[in-house]
C-alpha cells in the first residue's frame, strides 16, 4: 500500500502549480474579482518558500528525526510495559482500595478498557471502509492520485462527524480539474457514503463500544477540538464514554458502609 500512496502524493504535489495556473487562467478567478488576490497569494507563497529555503534543512531534519525517534521509543517502551504489567498494576490498585471497592474498581476499569478498545478498532475499520469507498470510484473514473487521496480520506475519517468531509475536499477538487462531471460524481459518492457511515456503519460498529447520544457526541467533539485540536477530537468520545461508565457504576453500586 505504501509505494502507490507515496508516489501518488509526490505526483499530486508536482501537479499543484499546474492546477493553480489553470484556475488562474479560467474564468473562476475573474468572476469573483480575485485575480489580484491570487497574485498576492502567489507572491506571498513565493516569499514564504524563499524564507524557508534559507533555513538549514539538515539541522531541521536531524531535530525532527531525533524528536520523532524519542517519541516513538517512549511509546513503544510504555506500550510493552503496560502490556506486561498492566493487569498486575490494575489488580494491585484494586487490592489497596479494600474489599468493598475492589470489585467496583475492577468492573469499571474493565468496562472502560472494552469501550476504548472497541472504539479504536471500530474507528480503524471505518477508516479503511471510507478509503476504499473513495478509492474504487476514483480508479473507475480514471481520476489521478487515487491512492494518496483515498489514504487522506481514511486518515481524516478518524476525526468523528466531520473527518470524511474534510478529507473529501481535495478529492472533489482534483476530480473537478479532470472533468466537471467527475467532480459531480465524486460529490454524490461522498455524500452517499457520509449518510451510510452516519446511519448504518457507525451505529453497527459502535453498537456496544460507545453508547453515547449522537448530539452529545457532536458537542463533546466540538468542545475537545476547540480545547486540544485534532488530538482532542480523536480522544473526545473514549474519554466521554469512560466518564459515563464511571458515573453509571457510582450510581449503580452504593458506597460501602464506613467501618
């Protein structure tokens, strides 16, 4: 999967200037009186490119590699650590809570773990479906850069509610540059998929994992996204589901009597 995604992304990057020139030569810019804005944007882009080209790329590459390597190493170490000792840590905490609270803690953490695991498994399954749903019609319509654009849709689809729409914007743009009717077809395909995902695929995948009202899901995604950006949108639903589980357990099980 990786070679066609990388090659297609590079080809798409190389084609962006041609798309910009074609857009400037078309009547779309003149119809909105945007020729001057386009030229200003082009000049600003060139200045920004010249500025960044003067920065030492070697040091940037080394710094980025070192930072990414350290982060990846820490994630790997902590993942292995919790895979080996996670259950022992959980049981140790439960024993220290006392006989009255031990069972409640174990049940609550097990429910949170199951909900989180089901959520992420479901998100990746839906992301794969979204990518394939876009990739197949792009190939059938002979739209270029199908692999990187479909991969982008799959990645952005991890963002709840609005991810697929965000990822579909470049897909429709490239399709419109090829032929207007191809762009229309891709709009229809994406709208149909969005409805299927929201009404059929997501409820089926998350039927047991995340039991949240759709309106509440939308609100918490916006709230976490405003506070923490893209990471917040990804973590909003599992965190909210965990809070909901804790509140349910506290309400369902009475507190043990004080000694």
